[in-house]
């Protein structure tokens, strides 16, 4: 998927809003099982989830942000 390899592209490609929504849904899916984790695994998973959301937000185009 071109969207998944966007970090390695020289130029920023603008994707559809649906593509960004799909990615956010995938990220939410990774967080779904957090409540079932052992406490020792919880911190790393939450940190990773937070990083994925921040990265997602940083890659939004102006058009997708609505600015």
C-alpha cells in the first residue's frame, strides 16, 4: 500500500480523507486489547499507541485537517 510507505517518499502525497480515517481505525484496533494485557506490558503498549496517533496526526495534509 502506497500509504504505508509514505515515510520513505521524497514528496508528500496527499491521500483521501477516507485513507486517513482507515489508518486511524487500524490504530484504534491495535489499542482494543489494552485492557486484556498484563500490567508489565501495558506501559509499552500505551506508549506505542500514543506514538502511532501522534505520527498519524503529523502526516495529515492541510486538506485533511480542515485548516
